[in-house]
């Protein structure tokens, strides 16, 4: 699951970068209203990317805690 979320996050960043390039081209062509709409979409992408990044950090932290707990339990069983 974490790997899937990592890939989705990377895709989101890549798409945002491509949209920035297209937005710059659209602005140079004089379509300011269109570029404003795209910038609004980019803002949403950026906000969501931040939320995804936070969720990934929490998931990774939880996985590390679970791994540590599993190791402690295994050690306790061995010591018993």
C-alpha cells in the first residue's frame, strides 16, 4: 500500500511540473484567464500533495513502530 501511495505522490508531482510548463506557455500566448484556471488547479494539486506526503510519513512511522514491536515480541519469546 505504501509503495502505491509513493508512486501516486510522485505522479502528482510530475503532473504538476508538466502543468507549470504548459501554464507558462499559455501565459506567453496571452490566455491569462486559462492560465489563472490552471494555477487554481495547481494550487489544489499542491495542497493535496502535501496531505499525501503527510499521510505517507504517518504510514511509514506506523510501519516502523509495528516492526519494532514485532522484534520485541520475538525477542521476548526467545528469552522466555
